[in-house]
C-alpha cells in the first residue's frame, strides 16, 4: 500500500470517504501488499455496492483481485462463495491460493475426481460441477451468495461453452455473479446480456497492460524490434531495419522443405535452404539478453519433448546448486504418490534431470503430477524455459518474462491454420510478470514466408469478440423439462447469450428487409398499367426462355449422341469432311481412336497437311464417309514428308467437300413452346407502348424480391432458433421414450438421462436401457464404456483391438444403437452424436485387470496406438467419471451399477489415482 504520508490532503480526504462508503474493500485492500489499480477498485466497489460484476482485462492484469474480494465478502457476511474455473489445474491452483489466505477449514475443492471439504464456506470447483449441482438441486447451494466465474470467456468454447451459460441462467436471482474475462471487443454486449438475465451488472473494462509488452522478431541469430516508433496518425511503424533484413535473407534462402499435398515433403526448391536458429541458440540468445524465464510455444507435443531432449544433449544448464536443491525437494514432494515400479516407463528420471537443469515441456500428454510440478517450478522461477503447446495459455497462471512463438501456424485438429489475432494476444499475454518484470517480451522466429507486416497485424489487432457456442443437448433438455416444464424451458433458452446475439443480428437483417420492401413498392408504382398483368407477362417470357433452353439442351445431347455413334463406325482410310473451324475441308482417318471408356477421337490428316485427333465437338451433324484412301499398314505421322504425301493424295481423289447441311430447328415443332408463344402474343401487356420500360422495372422488382425472400428466410432461421432446436430434441426424446407423449413429463429412462453428463449422454442412456452392459465383468464394462468417452487424436492406421469374451458383442450392439440414433438425429435435423471409438478399450481393460503401466503402454504401442502416460491417465479418469455416474444412477443393487463401482475401484490405482485423492 502507498503510505498515507505520500498523499496530499485532498487525496487523503477522498480515500477516507471511500473507506467509509466501502468498509469491506478498505479492510481487504489493507491486507494487500500492493496498491489496487483503478479497474480493480471499480470492480470491488460495484460488488460491495450490491451489483454483479463483469471484469474484462488483459492476462496478468490482476482481475482475480475482484474474484478474491467476492470470497472476502462472503466470509464477512456469513454466506457461501463458489469460485469456478474451466480446468482442474486452475481449480487446484486457486484452491492453494485461497487456503494460504483463509485456511483449510474455510476453503473446499470439488473437481471431477477430487472432493475436499465440499461443505466449506468457500468452494473452488470446475464449472461443470456447479452445473450438475444446479440440476440436482444440491443442498450445498444453500446460503450461496456469490459465484466467481474465472475465465468466463470460455463460454465461446464450442465443446464446453454451453455449461457457462447454463450456470448463469440457472443460478438463483439473489446470487451475485462475478465474471472474470480476457479482453474481448464486445464486452459491453456481453454485459448487456448479463443485465438482462442477472439484473444489475457493472461492466469494468481495462485494456491497459500493467507490464508493457515489446514485440520482436528473430531473424537467424539476431533479434530485431518489430516496431520503431509511431507514424503521424498514431499507428505503430514497422521497423525498417527488420524489413530490409527480412527482404535480404528472403532472397538468399528458401524454406527448409516444400510441403506438398497432404503434408508430404516435396522436392526442395533451388537455392540454399534456410535453417532457423536451433532451440539451443534461441535459449542462449534469450539468456544472454536477460530475457529468461521464457515460454516457447511449439504447437506440437512431440516438438516440445524433442526440444527438451535437444537441450539435454547440448549440455544446457540454467540453474545454480541452490536452485537444484530446491527443485529436487519440490519434485520429491509432488511425485511422492507415484509407484516406484512405474517411474521408468513414465520417463521420470529424464524428466527430473531436465528440471534440475531448468528446462521442461508442458502439454496435455504429460502426467498430471509432472505437469503440476512444472507449473510450480516455473512460477517460482526455478525452471527457466518451458516448451509448451497452446494449452498452457488457457488459464494457468504461468507468467514469464518472454514468450517465443516458433511458428504462426498451428494444427486445430482438422488442418494447419494461421493463428488469429485473439490467439496471438492470448499466447503473448503471458509475457511480463507483474511486480517482477519492468517489461515483457514477445519474440516471433522468422522463416521464409513470414512477413513482418503479418506479425504486426496480429500484434496490433484488438478485435477479439466473444461468440456464444450455447446449444441445447439431450441432458439439458430433460433437466429443463423436469425443473420448469417445456414451455418455461423454451423461454429460458430464449434468454441465452447465443439467442441474444442472434436476435441482434436479426435487427440489422430486418432493417434491410424493411428498406427493400419500400423499394419494391416504388418499383411497382413505376410500372404503367396493371402491375399484376405485367408480372404475368414476365412469367410467360421466363417460361418461353426456359423451354427454349431445355429443347436446345435436348437437341444438343441427341445430336452429340448421333455424331458419336457415327464416329464409332469410321475405319482407317475413310475420307470425311470436317465442316467448320480451322481444320475445315477433307480429311483421311489414320486411326479410328476407339476407346471403351470415352468417346472416339479419330486421328486424321487434313488436305492442308495438319495431323491430330478430332472429336464429336468438331461435327455439328453425324459424319458420313465420302470415299476411301488406301494407306500403308504403318503411317509415320511425325514425318512431314509422310503428311505431305497423304495430303497430296487426298486432294487428287477428286472428292468435293459437300455443302453444310442446316440443322433442323425442332423448337418450332414443340407443342408446349408454341402454346406459350401464342399466349404471349395474346397477352394484354404485349401491345403496350411502354412495354420495354415496364419490363426493366419488373426485372428490378423480381431481383430485389428474390434478395428480400432470402433475407426473410435468414431472419426466420435465426429467430427462435434455439427454441426450435429444443423442440426437435424433445420430439426425438418423446419418440425414444425419455419424455412423455405430452412432452412435459420425464419418464424413468429420462430420469436416468438427466443424471448422465457426457458428450454421448443419450447413447449411454440407450446402452443402459437396452441392457447392453448387463452381464459384463468390471474390466469388460470399463472397456465398453471407454468407447463413449475416448476420441483418437487422429485417424488410426488399423482396427482397434478388443478384449475377447463378452466385449465384442457389447461393442457391436453399442455401434448398432449409435447407428439407429444417428439416423433419428438426421431425420430430426439434429447434430449427430459422435461415433463410438474403441481405441482405448484394450488399454483400459488391461489396467482394470491389474496389469502394470509398463505392460499397458507397451501393448498399446505394439497395436500402433499413440498413447502417452498423460493421455492414459486423462482418458482413464474420464472413463472413471462416466462409470461413477452409472454407479450413482443405477445403485449398488443393480448388477451393472455394482460392476461400475468395482470397475472404478480397479481403475483408480497407481498413476491414475496419484494426485486425485
């Protein structure tokens, strides 16, 4: 805090009045070790004033201060506060922070696989846990006063974003919501929606970074500033020295390899290859410049691991003996639960040695214990360089002095795509540690094809709108019907941020429709005479034109068929006439050019010595031989002399080119066309003096009317779109017996579906309902259930291996049920449930049978699977989560419920259980 002695009397008086108005904020601020920024103070004041708050600020700006003040208020008022986060790692981190401040008795933690003091006054949890509580009507919600939604911009996530909106819409009215978001360009729009659904909400936006960020590009081994001052209009000016250097190097080098179709390496272009600086050189350059600690984003798990290996082989060491001692202590503490027998297969000793040298990888394939250890060591400044995929940028508090981007392209699961300005801002936002660094640094490694202007565009763009990904699902539908009934559920969906944004878009479309309708009225008034009769006249002309085109197409197709048939009859030596074009005149067939797979293309020599193939397109009418010319068995057409001799003999035959026959115009013989033309001539508008002027107005009218109809269709499709999707879901659920015939009653199968929270929730409910899992032993049940949660990172090269016994039959029945469900979804125009994937069935089955981690991973590798220890633990925990839900839904008395409980106990051991107590 700033000492009172340093304030002027006026400032001291203002501060005194503020303390009187906001006594809790004064107490909270007194405990802080720093002076609050203006946006932090405004957010806290709004909260103590009884408002909900949305705080949008850059990464690292300190917006969590407002969330922690909500915790302070809840404790002071004797109410509960739930602090929600999007991912378990962030929940663990926030739990540790709050325990350090308020003690273990006051703070609890609830994630998918962890439950600590769940009835505490302050509970940290993942957002899905709170959503499930709301649907279940949990008693834990009693006395709830505040909900902090950290990283609330996650509602744009296309896979999980709907959960955030479900929570916001279902929370009791008296609960104050504190939304903490990254900087988004439509914060005001988001705030307006929160006011609509939550009542009074204060929007606090701060785009100022507390630690300035400097942008750089590394070209070879030299680092250049990206910007060099500002232009007269205040725009950042790209460093001219950098532009010259890039142009110079770009002329000298080509990319290391040229990528062909589907990512295959093609032949290298000519010229010396450009070799970017090695990762060792990059780290060394940053170290010498005092720019460590750094996060190097590589966008590839294998690339991150390879980077650590390269550093190890080069003998890189960034730590001193004291730091090594502290690193060892933290590693031992964090990994104490790991079984000694699994350390070898986990790569523990190599990972540990890299950490002791100050280097680490961070990606989704790491064991959770490894990942959390890396995070703690990096935050403490003990690990100096982390090679990471973009998942590190999602919420985890791991600021660095410098962020390095190896490439500006990443794989999004389907294709390699350029980084967006929002992604670039999120990644580079990690640079600059508040209270530690004076400035942060973002470095982009140059390679051929990267334009500094492109980087400048990414660094300068601040357009990062928040777009809702909310859409109703099966579980949501049955829970809404059970809680509030179908009618009120439709109204609730209409209040979603997705519909709010869609309705705003409709406003603009509706204005265009209104303007177009006004213009259409003007066009109609400009027509002299009867407007409706003029429309009839135009329609007659359209029908005549359409009929003429149809007849022309028919005639062309018939003619071509006859011509092709005549070409098939030609033989070597036939003399024919080419009727028109550059080759017009006599020609002799050298080779009929017959091919069973395509039209004939006879090879000819013309009387002007041209040689080449002809086709049906060269003949408007069927071809008839005019005579014959004796030819040798082998004709050498490449010889000019041969062509000259054949052309001379052709002219000496005395055969004349016949006159070109006129094609018969069949359009005059068409009865329908004749009737249309007679109706046109008899129409009242045909003889009008202003007919042509009127036609032009009507044509404008029709073009604008077609555009307006298209706009109206877009408006209709957007308006009430979520409610209509909800209606289609309800119709399918009624058909399948999850809702009653009146669509307002939840049936017993529906009550099971209401408690299954999975991407494949309805398919899981169908498996339970049809007894697919009945009779399976615990390891077998784990194997079959895994097919509903597992999703391979990329297409597998071969067929997944299944355990023998009852599993194959259960798997086939699961796929059959999925196929039936997918067909129903297609019929009801719903998004298709993801196809089951058996890629994890064999590993999870063996683990559930008690086999060692080494055997499980080795067997997976032998089957051609790419399965890291971290992936294995992550998928195992997801299988456990669904099995736990099945156990709770069916109960221990049910054979399947009992098997699910046994399977959970069999799976929850060793590395899978480590850190998840």
